[in-house]
């Protein structure tokens, strides 16, 4: 009996609903991780400049720099990600070297 021949159970719809509802907070956390650090950094820099607080200015610049560093490292890892078995077998989609 294949998977397609099996009758669906009443729990299949609940599973999709539950996974979909659990994905919403994860999506919100992901968007928040991208948006909140630059906002906090901007607020620290602006307030540090307007009130003459050097420590807030430095903290804002460091927060922004750390966020940018983590963003660049994450993007580089995603770009360089390659399946291990394709790299080992030599069956990757990359064209052969023309050397």
C-alpha cells in the first residue's frame, strides 16, 4: 500500500493548521531580528548626539556595526552553502573550470 492509497485521517488538517499557526511567531521573530537592531542603533546614535552623551553614541555605533557584521556573515554563509554530497561526487551544477 503506497502513501497515496492510504486514507487521510482527521488529524492531517489539524497538523497543517498547527504548523501554520506556529510558523507565525517564528516569522515575526525573524522580521523583528532584522528590523529592531537598526532601530535601536539609530535611536542610541540620535539621542547620543542630541544630548551630548558619548557613551550612547558609541553604544549605538557598536550595536549597528555588530548587526551589520552578523548580517554579512549570514549572507555569505547562505551564498556559499553547497550540498556536501554534490561537492564530493563532483556532480555540482557549477560549470567546469576553463583553465
